[in-house]
C-alpha cells in the first residue's frame, strides 16, 4: 500500500513539474503588463513605450504599460511585489524604489532584495548641472569659488527630497567642500523653472528637458553626472572628467519581477530585452529621450543592486534625509 502511495505521489509531482516546464516553454502566452511607478510622459514611461512594440513583435503578445505613480515610485513597486511571480506583471523603474526609498520611508511594504527577482539593468539617465546665466559662472571651478565665497547663499533646486537630483547635489557639496542651500520642488520641470526665473541658482536636472534651455542660453550647462559622457550631450564633460574622480549619480533604469518568478521566464525576458536594446533604431530612439542603453545578465544586475543599495542609503544620510 505504501509503495502505491509513493508511486502516486511521484506521478503527481512529475505531472506538476511537466506542466510547469511546459508553461515556461510557452511563455508568454498572454499579454504582459509593465508597471511604471511614475506619471505618463516621463523618462521611464517613454522607455517602456519604446520597448513595447519590439517585445510585442518578438513574442506576438500585447505589452501593456500601466502607470502607478506615488510615494517616489513605492506605490507601483509595492503593487508589483504583491503580484503573482509568473512573469506577466513586471516593474520598470529608476533606482529610487529599489534603493533610496529604503532610507527615505520608515515603512515600505516590500523589500527590494527579497520581494523582487532582478531581470535587467536597461539603461541610465545622467543629469546635467545647470546654472543661472546671470551669475558670473562659466565653469564648475567658478561655481565652487562663488559657493565658498558665500557659503549657503546659493540655492540648489531639486525635483524633490530623496530624488536623484537631490542626491547629486548632496554628493557635489560633499566632494567640492561647499555649502549650498537645498530647496526641493515638486518635479523636474518646476526645479528647472526656478533656475530660469532666478529663484534658484543651480539644479541637477534631466538632460532632455534641459536641452532647449541650454540652446536658448536660459541656463548654462557645466557638467553631467555619469562616469561617461551622455549619448545625448556628448559635448558636455562629466564631473568625473573635471576632477571629481568617481562621481557618478545617475538615475539607472531597471526591470524586476515579483519573487517566485521562474528562472526560465527571467532568462527569456532578459534575453529578448538584451536583444532589442542592441537594435540601432531603438538605441537611437532611447538616446534621444536621454537614456544611455545598458544591458546585463540577471546575476550581474543582482550583484549591482546589492552594491548600490548601501551606496544610496549613505547618500540619503549625507543629504540629511530622515525616514518619514
């Protein structure tokens, strides 16, 4: 009798295993939802919508981009963390919900390392250090000299407490040894407008919306924040080049899946996204929206995320942020 039960259980487990493998092989067999934890029209949203037709063509399944903004990206991240781990609900996000928000919010209903499976590091978005052209500032050295001459007088705008622009400002202050008064605004456009109007004197802003202002000489671009020059502004040097060795504060953009997502599904997602990111037409489109395409393996991204988390936590401390 016991032998019969063991055979029956073995057969059941084999059947379940076989159906699971078949499901992985058939993935995807229905529409995939990519959750963007920000409002429509932003950099991450534009990337998701640029990727969608390429993935639809590859898999023959509709890709649905769903915007779930709020709490610095935490609302959308929490939603995906609670979704089934079947590969049909994914999160495409900047680093904030996966790193900075751990230090910014007292309570998060998800753990970036435990509740998600890394899929791919898709790209990074450098910021540009832009200043008021009415000031006698033509270089980073000029900015530092003025900031040291009058500590605390210069106002640095940001797109909000804990934002990448805020972190870039705090990192700049730390490395330059200057005191700049931080004033958070409700988004990137208002913070850039503050500099144009003279309400603030400098801002670390997204490259693409700043470009028209640079061309019209409404702001002066001094440097960008990546280790390497941005593909959309190759003429602007990096802070790293200008003596701030190792300065790299960028809004990297990555995809993660809910925990429990089968490795075969993760590998398939990673493989196809890696492939389309190499498409010349798509790369040109992505660079135009201010993103430098990247791409790595799930294991490489997992290692990267583990290393980045404490770095951004420390940046939040350096910026004087206290959990709310």
